[in-house]
């Protein structure tokens, strides 16, 4: 893994809540590319909305980053979706190439444009991906393949725009790439010590840290 990442934002996306056909469920997945700088606050980008605030948005999910190269994987799995799978389709806020779950770690601090952000957790795919792509089990495939993208919390507000640089400033958990995180926590019977170490990782979202501590406690109580 590189000690320092230097990349650029390809596109920035925002969108208002709208209804998803055919059942009329509200969603914030439909987003459009924005030209020019967009203000990023502790709760997200100006002009961006989420429908289900119990599971989306908030301080630890203020900005969603999705690698553009993952769309080729989805198109290969479901050729019938090839015409529609492109940056922005899965509801991400920023799109890049050259940064994936194998290169990015929990707790990484980046400067994007004039904002300072920290990787808090991977995205947990939900059923709305199935509806968006019109494919059953698309969300399970995205999760199993580890092509989920990730969320940032905002440490210092600012503006971001297409073409802005993305500079890695701090890496407190060089051992905990997002890919490694998924491998560990999704194991059928995770290693207890690994779960505790992950739960204690600097920058990990508090609800995820609590989940893995509780999982480790349960495994320890039922060992043998």
C-alpha cells in the first residue's frame, strides 16, 4: 500500500429525495453531477438529501465516495445493466479512479478541496441498490465483492469540486484497509482479538465500534 495517496475528484454528485418506481419508495440515490465548488458541512454537501435518516446521512456518513472502476465489475456481472452503470448511479457524492478499498484505510484523513475529512466506515449496501439496478441480489453482490465504497466524516468544512486534489494527511491504521476490514468482520466466525482491535481503531464510526465489541463479547461468551 502506498504511504501517501495523491488523487483527484473526477465528479461531484448531489440530489434531492425523490420516489423510486414502481413502489414509490423515497430515496436519495438519484444524483446529478455538479459543476463548480459545493459546500461540504458536517452533515454533507449543500443540495444533497437522504430519505431514510435512520440508516443514511449523519455525521459519520456525511460524504459517500465510490470508485468509478467498480462499475466495470457490476457491468460484467450483469451485462443487461451495462448501459446504465456509471458514476453517480449508486448514489455516491464523489467519484474517483485510483482509490479503492484496498488502498484506503479506516481512519485515513484526507484533504479534499478545502475540506478535511476522515474515513469512518464502508458503505453497507441495502435493497435500494437492487431497485436502482433492477437486479435481484445486487446489494449482496456488491457487499460480497467488497466494492461498497466508503463514508467520510467532516473534520473541517470547506468546498469540494471536480478536479480538486485528494491528499492523504494522516493514516492511523495502516493495517486496516477497508478490504481487510470487510474480510475480518464478514467472516462466519471472526477472530475475537481481531474484532476487538478493529473496534478500537481510530476513526471508526462509534456504532460500528460498539457492534464489533458486542460481537466479540458474544463470541467469547460462547467459545468452545
